[in-house]
């Protein structure tokens, strides 16, 4: 009975690892799209990321259900490994391998996500500066006119003869 639960747990973990791998690939694609400023691709990638995230959430629920049957709903990989050492030693190595894969995926996902956030922040700063430039270029220059309706510029100050034309 417990061996069947461990087999189910390993299958669930494999599906979870596969989903995290897909998520990692999508984050890498998003990073490239951000670098190349391909805004059209970002919406598609974000939808794909959300779909994978939803599947990961469902897979986590399956893992929690199996974990509840073995130990506890909030059981961690270390607890599963400890239980396997006591009751099903043939599952210790497969569980350890999956734990390493999951941890490595998390580290890579966190790094990629942080890089994407920084790229987005940089893109927003550049977009704001471009928008300010456009607004300044098309904004009425009313503040540059003097009382006589002439433009006040400091270019005239460079001339030795200052007279109004």
C-alpha cells in the first residue's frame, strides 16, 4: 500500500518537474522578448505562463493529497525521504533526485523572474522618457512668449547686437 503511494507521489513530482521546466522555457522566451522589445509576444507568453502556473497549482494539490495520505498535507520532500528510508528504501534515491531537480528549477525560475522584472522596469523607464520627449516636442510653447508676443530665447544673448526685429 505505501509503495503504491510512493509511486503515485513520484509520478506527481515528475509532472510537477515537467511543468516547472516548461515555465522555465517560457521565462527564458519572455526574457528574450523583453530584450528585443517584442511587445506582441509578451501577451502570448504571459497567457502561456498563466496556463502553466494553473497546471502547477493543480499538480501541487495532487501532491498534497498524496502527502496527506502518507504523512501530512504540508509534508515536505525531506519528510517523504525520511519516511521512505524507514518503510520503502527503494524510493529514497528517486525522491532525492526529484528534490534536487525541483530545487534547481526554483533557483533558475527565481533568477529568470528577477531578470525579467528588471528588464520590465528598465523598459518602463525608457518608455516614460520617450513619452516625455514626445510630449515636450508637441506641447505648446506658450511659456516661451513674452508680453509682446515674441519668443523669449537666450540665443539672442549670444549676439553682440540685441535688437527686436
